[in-house]
C-alpha cells in the first residue's frame, strides 16, 4: 500500500502521539508494564511522525518504570538451500554462505518485521540481544535482564528473552497484526509435545563480539507459525483473556503472555501430530 493509499484510507484525523497513548491506556497498558510488541505501521492509518511516533507513544504508555520489547529478527546465519520466497540458484549458495556479513547488534538490520521495530532498534539507548536470527530489542529497567545470554541453540525457547518475559509476567501487544506474528507462541512450540519439536535444523554464521568476529554453529527445532492465527482465535474465544480495542485505524489486542503460552502448549499438543 502506497502512502497515498494510506492517506486515502485513514478515517477522520491522522493518528498523533497523544491520541495513541490515550488509546493504548484504554487497552489497559499502564505505567510499569513490561510489554512485547508486534506491530504494522500501515494498519494504523496515516500517523503524524510515522514509526517514530509509534515508538515514542509505546514508551510513554509504559512510562519510565515499564519496559518495551520488540523482535529484531535478522538473517545473519543464512542457509540458502532452504530459501523459498524467493529461492536462489544453487550456484549462488556457497558464495552466500561465505560472504554474508556477520551479525552485529549495532549494524545488522531487522528483516521482515516492519519499520517500527527497525526504528526502535536504532533508537539511542535501545539494547539488543546477541543472536544472528532471532534477536530481540528492549528499552527500560528490565532490558538487560531480559536480553542477557540469549542462547544460540533453540533461540526462541527456554534460553531466550521470550522465556524471561514469561517469568516476568509480561504482556503482549498485537498492534494491527494477528496471532500469526505472535512470537510468544514459538515458546509454546518448545514446551508442547509434538513431533516437530524433536526435529533439528543446523545453522552456521558469524557474530561480532567486541572487536572480533567468531564463527558459530547452532541448532533449532523445525517450528512453524502456520497455525498460530487459528490458535490465537481459539485462545481469544475460549478464554476471554484478550482485550481488544483500536489504536488509530488498527485493531489492537493486549493479553498476558503467560496464559497465552500455557494455552498454546495444550493446544499444540492436541492439534499437531505427536511423536510416535
């Protein structure tokens, strides 16, 4: 959607920072909240100040005692043989593996998650965990605790910021997106009994640590988000644990992460094939 189309589709006045904060507070986001955010800028309609305004409104809503967290996923351990959207010629694979830049918390951009997380990542004082594919960014009093020692193996599992958010009783905000992008459900994948949890994928890449590069190898499960939207709809309808409202032109959903993940563990065990 072009910017002109966003302008034309925006009902009433454009979204301002003040109005965004008011609407976030109406969702139950209060000062001191620790909150994992997934968002789509264009879903909000035309925003005065764009992604910067969204970032500042989220930070104002949780206040100086709250912590905002966003995914900062990237592609710094590429395995081109698995690429399908789009695929690349097999003759390129060795070159891609050899010459892809190392993961650098400051330099490496986010990929495929939108302009708001990328703007948040680049804000002065935002911290980022060290993981070449599934890093997270955070600002606030809990940022260091949530991001420290992000495990390379099983990067969305028990050694990840997602598990620390769970332990801290964090909230999840879906701002103009549905549960298909709800990364907390990946934590449920690691905890649920289903056949894919026992399948492994190998990854290799390089990471910048201080003034040196190091080669890393790590493994992960063969996870998928293909059924997350259905899982999320059933979580909402069966528990009533999701507060739904509006922020700008977007539908917004706020929920506590812990009951979401616990429900997801049970749901995945029931709906996905189990190991023999």
